[in-house]
């Protein structure tokens, strides 16, 4: 069976969603990533526009997860 589930990481850097008061701390992000791996999630969906999401993922353990990062056409990646 192909792995098809990505964990959306928008809330890792912003107050994304109706129940989020503030972004999760680093340890909470690590716990979510560990649980995602246990449940068979194969990757993370993120973007520069998700504020600190990419930074949180960089500090957390993302081994064994593919990171899919989107960017807007014409974005300067330097």
C-alpha cells in the first residue's frame, strides 16, 4: 500500500485554525512528529508563508519523514 498521508505544518508557526491560540512549542512539535511516524504518516507539508513552521521543523526531528515545502512563483529563494 502506498503511503499517502502528509501532516500539515501550518500550525507549527502560526495561529492557524479555529482552536489554535498560539503555535506549539518545540517539544510539542517533536511529539507530534513522533506520533505521525507511529501512525504511518510519510511526510510533512509546509511553506515559507507558514511563518515559523519551517524553522520549527528544522529544530525538530524530521528524520524518516519527507518534507514538502511550497513556495510562491517568483519567490526569491536566496
